[in-house]
C-alpha cells in the first residue's frame, strides 16, 4: 500500500533532480525509535516517488509525494511523524506537509491488463556472470543496454525475490520461483546519469533507466508479485527513491 502526501512549497526554487538523499533521510527520521528503524537492512521495505508534478516551484505551489511499503504500520509511523513535524526537504526544495491520505493500488485479478511505469529511474547492476570479466564487477557496474535484457530482468527478479522472502508468506512462491517472467514486454523510455548522495560523505554518479511495462495478470501468484513491486519498487537502492512504480490501467477501470 502507499500514502499520498500533499506538499506546499515554502519558497521559489528550481526543481532539484537530486532530491533522493534528503527525502530518504526524512523518512528514516520518521522511523527513528520505532520497530521499523532498520538501518542496514537489505530490504527495509519502503520506496518513494519524486515530488510531482515536475517543474520549478513558486512559493505556495502544491506538489505531491508517494511513499509505499508492504507494511501498513510502517506507513502509519511515517505519516504520524510527518503530520507532527511537517517540514520536508527534497534536495534543495523545501516543503510543508499539508495533508495525507492512504491508497491501495492493485494490478487487478487474473486477466486484467495494464501498464506499470517507473516514475523514477531503475538503479540496476548487471550480475557478474553476464560480464566478460566477472572479477571486475562492483556496485558501479551499472546495467547498460549493450549488456542485453536478460541481465536486467535477472537483477530485477533477484531484488524482488529478496523482498518477497522477507515480507510475503513462505507458502507463496516468489518471482524467482515460478517459470514465467515478471514482465513479458517492456519499453525503455530513457536512461540518464544522476549525482546521488549515497551516504553522508559519499556521492556517486549513477546510471538509471526509466521504463514502461505492459502486463496481463496471469494468476494470483503473478498478481501478488506485481503488487509487491508496487509496494517496494524494483531494482536496487529503492529506499533512495529509485525504481518506484506507478500503475496506469488500460482497461477494466
């Protein structure tokens, strides 16, 4: 599930595409001293959108932010803190939280068709077995189109399986435990380089890619996998706001 957060700009500002680090810090601040203060966890279980709509700000302008998680209580802690202390900085853009409301998107029952779109870029790393020299693999071996689509989807499936192992019942097979792919078709919108504050003293320039993924829900397992992707995002560094998915329904609305 997710929460839609209404924001009001506190001053004129240019839109800052490097909003990730300060927004992540604000969410972690909201989770401090709660059962979900899980710094260091490989799958902390939240993701977030960019402040939208995109565009330069004038004081008083309205923007929105989506925060998603598979655990309702985790979102409740975030919302409670934001309402108590409504100041939010997204990079160099200062906002005040004015309202929040819950959302529960669902890709729909088997047979439903639609499109999932990455509202933020996917941070994907090519698995070492797909490289000519696997020994040269590290966290900055970003996926590139010349690596082919198999390593991209291998990476996405592996990351989602880790979230499945943590947040879903053991009796349900994960996306890496079924014979059919998570996404059967795709359209890459663009790729771009971004400067991102990974930690307090570490900034990386990372390569991310934006996608559209048409889907047709095959069965209840596939429905759960796609809905989990809506909650946790896809790819790596999702708690930094990468890989956030939105649903664009094509029919059965």
